C-alpha cells in the first residue's frame, strides 16, 4: 500500500510514521508513506494556501488550487493506481473499524489534512470520502489522519506478527473483545479464571464468547443492536442479564 498525506505540518508525522508497527511495515516494504506539504504546490509567489471567504465570515479557507495540483502530482507518481482520497473534516462520516477494513483493501490512500476555518467547497469534488475522527473539532486534520492510518495499516497482511491478531479485536467481530490474562496465574489474590488454564479449548471458546457479550452489553449495548445474534448468543445474553441483575 502507498499512503500520501497532504499537510501544512509534515514534521508532525516524523515520529508516528516511523515507529512501532507502522515503522516496521515500512522497513519490510509492506507500506510506502509520502508526506507532502501542499504549500509547495501553491502558484502564489508567497506560497499562500488560504484566503478570505466570499460573502464574509470568520477565519480563512484553504484554496482549491494547491490541493488540486498536489493530488494531480500524486496521480502521476502512482501511475494511475486506484486512489481513495480522504478529506479530514468534522462534518464527515465518523471513522470506525469497518471503514478501516475498507481502507486496508486499497492500493493508494490520500489523506488531506485541513487547517484554518475550513475548505473551499470545490475541494470536496476532488475526494472520495469525507471522514471525521469523532464529534469534536481539532486544530487540524493531522492527528486524525495518524489515527486512521494506524488503524488501517495494522490490518494489512503480514503487518502484525500474527495475521489472526486483528480478527478478534474489539469492533472487528461486532463485539468488544473478551478479557485476556497472562502470567502469573495469581497476582496478589487476583486470579486468572480457571477455565483459561484447564486446556479445554471448547470451554475456553465458550467463555470468551460469553465474556465478549458481557463486556459489550455492559459497556456498549448499542453494538448488540447492529449484529445478528445466534441462538447461542441469545442464550448466553439471557444468562448474563440474570447474573448481572438486569432481569
């Protein structure tokens, strides 16, 4: 995968895009990241990328020309690869795991990081997606782009040490992930559930499913409304509600 980022602050990406899982993916040639300052594409002699909005109003808007030219340059560099162009915008569709999974299937992702008051509306005609990290406003799109890149890259084949690791993550299955434990089996009186140490894989799988359902019910009950529950899940949920005093 190739990822391009258009930003006015490219140095913000120096650490996050070179460390940990992302850095290892780049080292293994599984990922190619290009961070571009779209100010370099301005045709204004002062490299101006923003201007006052027509009709008045507070703040400045990003101009369409520098971003359009930067996108055209990327298109040339990628020799016509399929592009997904993502505009970071508080008014965009909320980012989630399903979107990360979609992004992970693409050849080339381009993230446009906004700044100032907003965008010239014509910029929106150049993108495929308008995405928001959440219902709040950041000073720019850089942090949001980093989060989306991280969530996407970890889903690429061979990026994680174990390709099965991402499949059981919270939100990937439609449920929150079940509790997990490691050694020691007893830490200051806090014990690992005995079912996890008895070696019975069938019972372990049943326990994991039940605890995923329990955690989802107690923390994110809205998620249960979005999945098709099996008969086994319905039965386990009934047990959980009785155990938690919800019935």
